C-alpha cells in the first residue's frame, strides 16, 4: 500500500485525484493517521414541489379524517 505525506499529496494532487477517480484509493499520511482519497457519490437532490402540490380536496380530507385511528403502535 503506497502512502503519500500531505506535502507529497499537495504537490501531486491532480494525478492522485485521477487515480482515485479510476477506483484506485489513495492513502495520505498526516502524522500517525491515514486519510483515504476516494470518489464521492452525491445523493440525488430532494425535489422541490410547488406550494399546494400535495393538497387534497376537502371531500377527500374529510374522508381521511373520519377514518378510525388504531391506538396500538405499528411496531408491536
């Protein structure tokens, strides 16, 4: 396992980033600790819906509110 000091990594950041993007993890030493440089996967953004998107008609809301509620929790 090849490791680079922080100073070495700073000088070679571009090529080391390319290695990480090619699925080859890069290890960087800082004192006794080791960091790993790998490609990050960002989560999908939360979609933005316009105001009122999830609104229900009054009749549907009245029906939903009339349904009985089970007093027992679901995780029995």
